[in-house]
């Protein structure tokens, strides 16, 4: 058990996937987004995504779905926390895990938040995310998805830094022995 009273680890079983799908389908914002259990289970079970579960005593408290491929590498597809467990730091810890994972390979973390979900948007902004676009009527008519990004460097600069060899031990960057 971690100091916060819960652990975060990769999704471990089909039973956990079903628990995650039930949690998503039975809570906001997914109710308004009209995402039912079957669609939620397909998303949670998609092997092209990384799924991490926050749990305590074998009970799923929340989960994260991360997409590390495609146009927006480092896209947080879903963060879901059980309604009775919200505002206890679980979502923030899941997002921190996503950031640590993404920033090893990419300088940007992307996520979308629904226009009718101001609490989640406020949390993301508090954690350093900025709105970079709006997708009107994207998932359901009458609501927008706000595309947010947190960045540690421009893509080109990040790629150049990754190509540079590490300085030998005991030397300073830019200096030779």
C-alpha cells in the first residue's frame, strides 16, 4: 500500500476491465457522453492502449487509459475515478503517472475535457494544462471537448536533446576532458 492509501499498477485482469467499464458507464461525464458499458469495456480492453488502475484492497478506485501512438502521442484518453472517491488525490496521482510515462518519450501530454465538466478542467489547469483547441459537437451535440496540453519543450528541441549523447561522468556538458 502506498502512502496515499492506494496503489497504481497496470490493469491486471478481465474482471478489473469489467469493473472499470462499469465505473465509467455509470458516472459522469460518460453518462452525458452516452458511453454505455459495452463501448466502455471495448475501450478499456483495447490492447493498443496502456491502462493503469488505482486500487485499495483489491477494489478499483479509478483508472487511466493512455495512448502512446498516433498523431497525439501521449494522449490521456480517459481518467475515471469512482464518484465516492473523487477529490481524494486519485485523479491527480493517475495524471502524474501519465506525465512521467509520456515525458520519457514525448514533450507533450494531451487530454480532452468536456465543456460541461468544469471541476475536471479546473484541476487540469491547476496542474499546468492549457487549452489549445475546442472541438464543438465532437462527441455529443451541444457540448464541446476542450483539447488541453502540458508541455516540457517544443517537439524539435525535445528530439534534439534525446539524440545528444550523455556527458561522461565527471565532466560538464560542453566541456571536454
